C-alpha cells in the first residue's frame, strides 16, 4: 500500500518565500551596513575610548587601544579658559551663519522664481560658491581682502573714504561709532561669517528652489484676485508653505556649521577671535599631541550639539519622520568625519 506524498501547505510556502525575500534583503543591506559600521560606529567608539585615556601622540603605538582610563581629560577641557571662549564663538558663528545663509538662499530662490531668458545659466552660477574647492575660494578671499594689494581695500580707500586699509582676516576688532555709541566690531569673525554665508547659501537655494517649484499656484491666484499685495502673498501664502523646508534647512545647516573646520582654518587659522571648538581640537592634537584631551573636547562638542538639537526639536520644530532620518544621518556622518580627523 503506497502512501501519498503530502504537498506543502500554501501558508508554509508563502512563509518560506517571505523568509527568502527577507534574507535576500539582508544580503543587499550588508555592504551598506558594513560601511556604516566602519566609517561611523568604529570611529565614534574609538573616540569615546580615547577621551577617557591619558594618551599622547608619541605613546599611541606603545599603549595600544586600552590604556589607563581617567576623567582628567574632561576636567582639563572644562576648566580650560579658552574652551568656553571657543564654545561661545562656535555658537555665535553657527547661529549667524545658519540664519544668514538661509535668508540669502531664500532671497535668491524668490528672485529667480519667475522664468526669464538665461534663468538656467543664472541658477547654475549660483552653485559656484558651493561646488568650488574650498582651498581655491579661500585663497581668492584672502587675496581680495589683503590690506596691501586687495581689491576690497583698494576700493574702500579710493572710493569709500576709508582712512586706512582694514586687515579683515587678522584684525580682531575695530572701534565703530553707531548712533553715537562706540562699539568694538569683531572684524575677523564677521568676515568669516560673511564667507560662510556666501559659500553655503546655494545649499539653501537648492532646497528652497525645489520647494517653490512644487507650490500650488491656485492659492496665489486666489490671493491676487482678492487684491493681496506681493508682500502679503509672500507672508500669508508662500512663506507658511516653506516653513517645513526652512526648519529642515535650519537643522542641517546648524549641524554643518557647528562642526565647521576647513573654512575657518584656511582663512584665519583660528586667530583674531575666530577660534571655534573644531579648530581647537585640531590644535590640541597637532600642537600638543594630546590625543586624550582632543578626543574629550570633541566628545563635549558632540554632547553640546545633541543638547541643542534636542532643545530645537522639543520647543521649535517637530520634523516629519523622513526629515528626522535625514537630520540624524547627517549628524552621524559629520560626527564620524570629526572623529576620523581626531585619529
């Protein structure tokens, strides 16, 4: 008597196909996951270890990965007088650079909103500061602002009535009279902020141009019919629809600017009141060879950034899921770059 073979149930076959698809998806994600672990997770973990070790650059090979752990690095950084000054400069630089770059990008996006002949060429030229090599653009700015042969001082002394040339990149402050009040103007810091605004406003310009192109025209047409002016249409129709994009830009630009290093270092080297925390981390590592202190300072920088972003998400903006993923991904990527630089 023969026994009939029992065919697999459809439910079991479906479950097997689902498991096979899941396994295939895991195989596709494995290379990306490996890259993230190597580029992001490992440098972060290594920096955490280094921040609690009394380690000098000359002793790195002898002591290895696990040395004598201590909390002296954090205490040394927090009690250092230059750290709090650098942190205040970093916060001021980040806030002003973020707000200014978004405002300029918004103005440029609105100015190029209506079609005209050559608009594509003008839009493409707007991206030049962002895509140009940072070494090239900083050299151009150093040449333009040179107090001896720079074009800015030449125009200022010959046409604008300046008494003396201004050393924009090496002068810490300059007394200026505003409404009869004598104030000290931070020349070098304002110059670096202006460079940051000029170099990164195309980032906001790209985001806002894409969002403006997707705005429905019915609302503005209705506002025109109702007799709304241009400023009223922008305030009550266009700007509220741009707020989510502006909020996302504020988060991303603040993260990027808070970790800014190359622009400031190439322009001023952190001198004349422009030393931010990232430049201070680099100086601790290269000038003193103190790996532990530089890693601890970078760790504190990351903690301050996390706290500020937490306050932003709590009281100012609540991004959507996709925006939050983009923000967190950007933060992790730039922290990984900072940690890799410490090594």
